[in-house]
C-alpha cells in the first residue's frame, strides 16, 4: 500500500516539474504560428521580429528557418539574410540546401554575378553522390539551368555519357528545350531500343510546333541513313509522320522497313487503316496494293483486297463529279472478290458496300435492297454488321421516299444496340429524319441525348444539327424557312441536286437576310462541287468568306476553297494563299492541322524528298 502511495506522489512530482517546460513549448509553438500568420498577411516587420527571436531555439530552428529567410528577403534585408544562411551553413553537417539558399540571397539582392559565381563553384565542387540531391534542390527553386548544369557535371564525373540521361530528358521535356531533348532521347534509343515508348511519350509532351518536328525529322533522317537496320529510329520516324498527319511519308517509311525485314506487313496494314480513317485515300490504296502484291499467301491478303476496293470506293465518291464508269468498275471488283472467296460470313461486309453503290449512284435501289437483305439474313453474321446493314437499308428506303420504313429500321437498331455507338448512330438518323420532316421538337429530343454520347463524332454531329435548328428557329416565331431548308436537305440526301439547287435559289429570294443565308450558300457550294462546277462552288463559298457578319462557317468555307483550288483546279499558288489565310485568321479551327500539312506539302517542305 505504502509503495503505491509513494509511486503516485513521485509521478505527481515529475508532472509538476515538467509542466513549465510543456507550457513553454506550447507558448513557443503559438509564437511560430503567430509569426506565420503575420507573414501570410504581409505584416512583415512583426513576422521578422518574432522569427528573429525564435531562430535561436535549436528545437525550432528547422521549422523557423525557411519562413524567416522568406521574410528577410521580402523585407529586402539582404545583409541579415546572408548572415543567417552563412551561419546556418557553418553549423549544419549537410550544407548543400543552404548553399543554394545563399545563391538565392545574392540573386534577390540584384548581384547576379555573385550568384552565378557561387552556383558555379558549388557545382564544380560536387561529388558524384551529391548530384541528384543538388539538382533536385535547384529544381525546387525553379533554377532549371543550374539543375541541368548539375546533371551534366555529374556526367563528367562519372565519365559515362548515359549518366543522368532520364533526368535530363525529363528536365528538357518540362522546359520544352527540344534540341537537347532530341539528342538525349536518340542517345537513349541508341543504347536501348526497348525505350521507344518512353521516348515517344516524352517527345509528344514537348514538341508543339513545326520547328520542333522539323528538328526531330532532320536528326532521324540522318540516323536512319547511317543505321538503316536500327528499327527504333525507323519506328520513331513513322510515329513522327503520324503526329504530323503526313500519312503518306509514314507509309513510305513503313514499307521500306517491311521490305528489309519481311515482317509480314503488319505495320503497313496499320498505316493503310490510319490513312483511310484520315481520308488519305492515295496512301491507303498504296498500302493495300503493297500487301496484295507482296503477301498473296499471307493472313492479311483477303482483308487487304477488300480494304483496297473500299479505299478506291471512298476516293471515287469524294472526287466530283462522281465518275459512274468507275462506280461500275468498283461493283465488278467487289463481285470478283465474292466469286474468289464465296458469299459467307467472312465476305458479308462486301454486300453493303455494293448496295450503297447501286442505290446512291446508279439509282438501282431494288438491287441494293436485295443485297442488304441477303447480308441481314446471313447465318452467324456479326450482329453489329447486321445493324449497320439495317441502317443502310433505312437510308435506301428514305431515298425511295418511304420514311416510315426507314424509321422502323432505325428504331430496330436503337432497341437492339442500346448505349452503343451503333445505337447512337441509329438515334442520330432518326433525329435527322424528324428534322427532314420539319418536326424540330422531336429531333431536338433525340439530339439532346446524343450530345452526351461517348462517341465524339456522333456527339459533334448531334451538336451541329442541334445548333442549326436552335440558331434558325429560336429568334423567329415562324419556322417556315427552317422547314423549307430541311426539306431541301432531304432532296440533297436523295441525290436530287438540280431540284435542291433551284429551291435554294428560291429561298435566297424569299428569305432575304435570314440567318440561314450562310448555310444556303454553303449548301449551294456543296451542290456545285458535286456536280463538277467548281467556279460556281468557289463563288458561293466566297460570299461566306467575304461577309464579315458571317463567322460560323467562314473557316469551313475558306478550307473548302483552298481544297478545290488544290485538288480540282490544280492552282497551287492560290491554294497556298488560302491555306495560309486560314492558319492566320482561324487559329482555333478544326481544319488547322490539315491546312498546315497541305500548305507544307505545296511549299515543298517534305524533307524525305
């Protein structure tokens, strides 16, 4: 019992003796917080006085030092700041961080020469083991040039040209210093080709303009010529051309590599697909022709044969006026392919292509319907392909003037493929059908849902149609003009181009100054282009470009004018002028990348030539 009483009394005595120390520590901490509050509020004099008193407490030194130095620099009390840092360096076992602080004091005081001399001396005296730490400290203070010098000094010390390679790549990427970044990146690839993915990511983060891409292209072309068997250089060059949307040059490079390695043409097939998706039909055709010729017994042969005809189809359909002789030749090529491989689940994709050609260009809708019904009824056919065929069949019924049959098919696909891109496409076609009929409210109900679609292309199409409706009906209680324009768009869809053009002219007379005027001129330009009357197409586009009150379609019109001059009229000078106008006047346009590529090609900038 007496033992317990004695222990309790002893504990109470100890707590009594410690209480003043605890209270003192709490008081000091409160003073630190108060000083920081003064600093944050800009009451620098009070903050300095408190920090000056607290800095001598060894237990608080590391807590107080950074804020005290910041306060002294903010007060421009450089003499006291220098004294603080030097005193700290003497009493610290590891003075590297404080040594950098001393240079910052010199720099803040305006003595840049002293700062540079100090930093250079610090870097010159480093040991190998101190490089990473000092470079990190420099970067924390935003002194990136000295961080770079630190790494390069470390490389000298190690006598290893690859030392700190990744750190320098990361630093150059952050600062977008493209020339040294490219040198370090290619040095890494020289050492290890497995680093290609990392190199591509870092270059993609840094290269933002033609100057950087040109520099990389020049270096890579030299490397490829010196070491043609170094696949990583070739792959990086292909990657570069894809970034610049120069798919043809990428294809030439891929084809060259494939001929040397006989790797089965996988990369060439990929480039063919990318070219086709980006409407570079010449490139796609060359890729697939190469595959058909070089690998007749390879696993990609049938796919290449089919995609070759697909690419030619896209090219013919986008070359105006459409050559009906070439349309018939395409159908003959498709029929030859079916004869070769048979009509089965592997070749069923050919049928909707043939159907579209028959219906859209040769006005043989019954043949088209029969082909699509054959595809839909094909045993074990891919459900997505069946859905695509139903959408095409719906389009053909719309061409025939049977909208109820069309909407029935669209709705079937909506129901069978809910929340998929095909289902959303079906909903978009239903929305467009309601728009053609002048039922704008129902069309908007569909479009409001589709604007949130995961597919960017569908969401953009929905937004575009929605804006067309709201911009031209919202401010006018009458929807007569919009209804007339929508009906004309249906005529365009049905390939009744002359009738559509006549009715557009009537609209310009009847609805002078209407908000649809720019849309009407753009649609007329589209019709004239499809009919091969390029001068009239340009005249209508120029009415949009030359009207300062029209902003929405001016970049579209400018790009289309340049395209016509380049592709149809073969007037390179005029095309270059218009592409340049687009790049200068519409820097945020979706056409900028393509316009820049075409401008460069016309100017002869392609370094592979």
